[in-house]
């Protein structure tokens, strides 16, 4: 009996400020003015933009000239 009450006390502290809700944050999900095709197109373009941003992070510009950190004697 003692172990059960101690377990309840610790679990109640852990879950005190938690809520069991799922919030749908998809683009245009609750917008009734958008057609289903528009929603799909917007979601697709946002996903493409997100993946493109990740790729651009590692893309070096061709225009920049890379110089060494040490002095170069000519």
C-alpha cells in the first residue's frame, strides 16, 4: 500500500501541467475558404521550401573566393 501511494505522488507531479490534446497545425486545415486543391498545393510548396532551405545551408556560393587562413608566399 505504501509503494502505491508513493508511485501516485510521483506520477501526479510529473503529469500535473500536461494535457492530452492533439492540435492540428497543418496549413489551411481550418480555413473554409480554401479549396482542397489549394491546401494541397500550399502544403507541397511549403514542404519544398523547407527542404530547399536545408539544402542551401550546405551550398557554397560559386562567386565567393575561398582564401587560406595562413599567409601564402607567391
